[in-house]
C-alpha cells in the first residue's frame, strides 16, 4: 500500500464493463483457472488516475460500488480517459454490479460510480469469491 494512496484516500471514478482482448485470447489459447483470474480479476485505469493515488501496475486495489466491494489488480491502459476505468466481464465485476443486470456473455455496456483504494488484501480465487458472494465459507 503506497503512502500516497493512504494520504489521498479513495479515487472516485466511473466504471465500465468490457470484454478484453487478453480475456478472449486466454479462453482460446490457455483456458486454465490462473490465466482466467489473471485476465479477469483486473481493472484497467488511466495513467493519471493511477499516479494520483500511487497505484502501480499489478497493485491490488479494492473497487467499491453501492452493490459491494471486490479486490482486483490494477493495470495502466491508454484505452480510457481520466476518471473512467474498465473491468472485464466476469465474477469480479458481477460482485459489484446490480444483481438484476446480466452483462456476462453479452455486448451490453454498463457504467456505474465506483471508488478505488489501495489495499493489502489479495484477489480471491473464483471459489472463494463465489463463497463470499453466497455468504458461505469456500470449504462448506
């Protein structure tokens, strides 16, 4: 966790869902669970937004919306403007969007307000994430 991130607090952004090229490539070339996590449990952010909070490529961040929070890894992209971040469709995005909206497997675009903060928490693997979402211990 960076000192800048601690001092600056949460970053307020607009979050948009996306299907990433890496996610599509992984599904064809290397469909193992770790590759899926690496390509889906991420948020793609503008360089200025990352720099303003001391976030570096690969840092874990907590993304919070009015629907919940999830920890993902942050990566810089030139594909978005300051104040807008992208998250690939998948369970980590589904954990923080309106449960009545289905974006997985569709071409729909979903934008919502979110806050991002640095964290020492780790990204949950899919089994633990599903357990958290269902209110169960992954070992149940």
